[in-house]
């Protein structure tokens, strides 16, 4: 399916916006990866996905056709690359681990950007809302008098 420049711009903007929203929550909670980091990860994931899905169309047919051409290859590597970034955010001191939730939010932001890059708006919307709720779960549970953790990540 061909894609036009307007659709590409919308996808990139939405990925940036969704990343910024998730990052804003992390920034408000004074976490190491905030608004800019999440916005960049979402945007980068969307761009990689767009490149992966639409950037090599001319090589899909004769005489370039090869059975091993897979547009999902670049998107699959986003998971690995972002996992590396997330690993750098996780710290352990004695019996306390910190940065795990922020690393997970970076990973989710990459998935959201990848989905937006692929044009999967509805699943991304649902995942973004659920992700934001997940980041607020401690406060939501505390509101109802439930405190599951001694510290906040």
C-alpha cells in the first residue's frame, strides 16, 4: 500500500506526541528519562518503522526481488536497541532497584512509535492510555488506600 507525505507527517507527529505525553509523566515524577527522551524514542521508532515498511518498496519486485526481504527486520531491531537504552537506566544499590519503570516506559514508547509508524492508530491509542494508567497505578491504588510498594520507581 503506498503512503503519501501527509500520512508520514501525521505518523511522525503522533509518535512524537505520544512519546512526549509518556515522557511528561516521567519528568513530573523526576525520573532520569523524561519528555525529550521519550519524544525522541517514539519519533525514532516511528521513523525506523516507516523506513522499514516503505523505504525499500522499489526493491520488492523484479529484478531485485528476493525471498529474504522482510520489511519487519528494522522494526524488530528497535526492540533490541531500545532495550540497550533501557538497560542503561536501571541501577541497583544494595537491595534497591531503580529506573526499571522508566526503562519500561522507554520500551513502551518505542513500541508506540513503531505502531504509529506502521499506521496502527487504534492499538497504539489503547496501549498509550493503558501505559499512562500503568505509570499512575501507584497513585491510583494509594487513592483507594492500597499501598503495594515502599518506594516509587
